[in-house]
């Protein structure tokens, strides 16, 4: 790729904004086309959340087995 040199053999320090403008116009066009499509949402019936916390302790069963094979339920 060749470098564009100025008339006095120095490198150009200017930015070519034409490709930047082209990309920005394409992005703007895509945004303008897709923005109306995002407003048509599908209605969804979501379940309602409840905050019923059970404050009672659940019934627990403890099982113990000794070395001789005796089983204890408490």
C-alpha cells in the first residue's frame, strides 16, 4: 500500500473523513430502519412474584448408625 506523500516529501497528517462519513451514514440508516421495528413488542403474561416466607422450621429427621449396626431415629 503506497503512502500519499505531500509535495515536499513529508507524510500527510490529515485524516481522510470520507470513509468515516460513509460508515456513519450506513449506521444511521440501519438505526432509522430498525428503530420502528423495536416498538412492536409481543405481550407476555408474566407470573406475579409472591413474598410468602415460611417462618416455621421444617420437620427434620436425624438418622444415626453406630459401629455395631444400631440405627437411631430422632
